[in-house]
């Protein structure tokens, strides 16, 4: 399931670990961050992890189309949850908050652009 999130339904939010700046086209392109917050979903409320991808102004100003992707990597491996994809040229995209606070997690992000993808960004592992 994918979603276009420009905000999350959470409170008491704080950033976890170290953010990651990703370069593309010879410049800083976007920053990936991971958060924890008291969030609400169809199962009620709980502490949940989510990530964000923020596209830098200098990259956005190049004018081409891109779509940010965000998610949470669980257990330091290939299991990504809460995957979301932003609208075309949306500068801030959040993943879907997921109930993963009992696991080691990392924020994950990447940009899709016409015919190619940027490098991915992964924040530091938080356990």
C-alpha cells in the first residue's frame, strides 16, 4: 500500500538517530529523518516510528519532476514498512507511522525522477 502523506497523525514527536543527507546531480538533494511519536491508526494509538524525506530548495529549483519515497527499515535489513510516495515535486513527504518501536529501525528515503532513481538515504540504526 502506498500513501501520499504531507503530515502525520501524531503528537509528542521527536527525532531519532542521525539524519542522512543524500547527494544527487552533484548537489545536496534531500534529507532523510526518522521519528517516534504517539500516533493514531485504525488499531488505536501507540508509540510508532515514521520517517520523512525533505527535498532541498536548490534541488527543487532545477525544475524537473520527482516523487519522494519514505519508509521505515526494520531490523537493519531489507524489511521496509510504512512505505509512502509523495506527489510530483512535493518537497516534504512522510512515511506511514508503523508499530515498530520494539525493533531496531532506520528511516529510509529515495527520489524517483523521470526514468531513474536517486541513491537511497538511510538514517542511523536506532534500537
